[in-house]
């Protein structure tokens, strides 16, 4: 039964992403929000901010999982706090990626302090019931 739950959740996210990505890419090309693909010969133009649709697909799949759990009774012993904390963390990191695309922290990999950017997005994971020591919190806060 658990496999059906996970298959439905993964399938819903895949369908949402695959249906939303092609129109989004076309719209980004029409609006001129494009960049160069540096991994291909000739550097063809590619749409920027495609991760936004992937993030929305992830959110849709988590919402589908919450619906299946709440209304259809799948995985009745599921603890929702870690699921929601992980979802909020991933959404905040995705928001950081959107800000990166808009503002342009393109040279962020050259900066030695980029590992500290996801400090705040990681904070929802601290509310989980898994006991963490002080050193674990410091370790994860610094991005190591």
C-alpha cells in the first residue's frame, strides 16, 4: 500500500512538472528571459528560471501526498512535521534560486562564503523532533 502512495505522489509531481515546463520555457523565450547554455557547442539560448516550475511540481506532489494522507487515509502513522519542514526548506532554497536568477549572483561560486547562504532555509529542519546536539546545529548552520 505504501508503494501506491509513493507512486501517486511521484506521478503527480512528474505530471505537473512535465505539463508546466514546455509552456513556461516558451514564455521565457518570448519575454527574452534567456541565458546561454555553456555546456553545449555553440552556446544555444536556454530559458532562465526553469527551476521555478520544478519547484512548483515538487510543491504539488507534497500537496498530493498531504491530500492522500489526510482524506484517503494513506500512511496513517505519518508524522507531518518533518514532511512540512522539509517542504518549507526546499521552497526557501528554491526562492533563493529565483532571487539568484533575478538579481544575478552568477559569480557566487567564486565567493568563499556561499555555503552560508542557505542558513535561513535550513532552519525549518530544526523544529523536527529528532534530537540534535548543539554541535550538530552549529555544523549544519555553517553548511559543512
